[in-house]
């Protein structure tokens, strides 16, 4: 764990691009080509990956992959822009795919963007894959190594033996072993920290290197710029509590929302990520 881990979406997909493309499109005879550079200025991020693909039925086209830690109301508009920019740049038809990682509510997630302005309509459909609905066996049997780090949050992947098997497979492959930090991060959502630490055999403070841990902190900072930094951090605390502890976690918001000290709020957010129980959080409030 001494070298920086490349755990970007591009890295994950490049592990087995053909199997990934077959999974997200459902096209069995698809063949992938280059993973393209998505320099769309304001829209380019590590979670955006464009793959060139080809099949006998559809010819050459693009697969647009967008991985989101949590779904937000801004995503449909983003998917519309993402598809249009890719089509314009590469002059190919597009197949946009949104992969949501954490479930934060029971509300329905849209599969299209629609607007009607002065009688003019804009529509963009895209495929939605919610990882909590994906059978964990797909990661092992396809094989789909890109999904191994997400095993704890896949359907049926929350038990210790399955997580240990995913870790064994990651560590057995030089290309995959950097991804154990991601597996550990998501394991903390379903197992106690002490057990995760025993399984991984390293200090849990290493989780701060996880890109998804950093994404949670960046999310708070970004919201803070728009809403006032304290309110932005509080908003991130709320969504993280819901993702990890459900409605029980949200009961703590009445206390947390009264806190205005920025450093204290950041400390609470960090503790939520690695907390085992709500009782642990109550003790620091």
C-alpha cells in the first residue's frame, strides 16, 4: 500500500473493457476499442469514461460511462450534455450509461432527461445501473474485475466470506491489488471497522486515500461554495448518514444542523465514514 493507487473509473473499466461493455449494453458480440480522452472542458472528470465500441448489428458507436457515488437531481441534465458533447466531438452515435454506487433513498431514479421550453423539446434517454441491485455473482463469474472493489454493496455481497474472496482475487493479480483500498472503503458500510481492519491487515486510516472518501469531502466543499461552506458540509453529512445508516442516521441531523463550527463539521463527516454504529456518532455530538 506504499504507492499511490490508480483507482480511477478509467482504470477500473480498462481491466476488462470487453466484459464491461457486454455488461452495460447487453450486446454479446460487442468488441471494444480505444478508451477515449474526454476533454469536454467543464464536464471532464475521473468518473467520465468514453469507450469506442463496435458490433455487427450497430456498427461503430460510443459507450459513455458515468459513475456516481450517489444520484443527484443534476445528473439527468449532465447525461444529456455528456452524450451531446461526445457525439459532436467523435461524430458517432452514443450509448450513455449511468452507474449509481450508493443507495440513498427509495425514490425512483430517472432514466432520461426531458425539457420543454417555448414548445421546443429536448429528450435524452440513458441506461441506469444501480449497483445495489446487481447480483454479486456477476463480479466473480463473468468475470468482471471492475466490480470486485464494489462487492460489499452489490446484492448479496455484504457477508464476510464474499468480501474475503473478493480481496483474495484483488491481491492475487498485480493489476488489481491497488483496488483493495476501494473494497475496504465499501466494506465499512456493511461490516464493523474492527473486522474490516482484521480482513485487510492494515491501519484503517489508509481509507482516507480512497477516492470515494475524498469525493465525499469534495462534495461538501463544492456545496459549500454554492451554499456557504458550513451548509455545504452539513448537506454532505446528511447524505452520507442516509447512505450508511438510513433513516436512523438522519435522526442525528437535528443536533448536527445546530453546529456552525466548520472544523467540527468536517470532523463529524470524517467520523461518519469510518463509524460502525450510530451510537459512536452520538458520543461525539
